[in-house]
């Protein structure tokens, strides 16, 4: 369905420490919505009533909320 990135540790601004991130991927089948985070073993099933409502077009808003989306 989509993906997002979590910043675990931002850069220090001096070039001495690198940014550390977790990549988060979202998958869907007819029964559930699943999450996979980099380094995690297996998929985590999310507690979603109707997974068919989550599409590529709307999943960020549905996962993080309308105020999370920043339009350019």
C-alpha cells in the first residue's frame, strides 16, 4: 500500500554522525493491513476494521491523520 520513514537519530549538523532511519512498509490483503519495519522479524498485523479502505492514494492520511500531510 505504501511506506514511510522514521528518523531514529538525526544528523548532528557537523557531518560527524550519520542519520539513522527505519523504513516502514505497509501491505494489505483482503483480511488485514500489515506493517513491516526494517530490522523487524516478520509482518505485524494492524488492528484495522476494514483494510480495503486503505489505498495507495489515502494510506498516509489514514495512518497518520489529515494534519500530518503537508502539501507542496
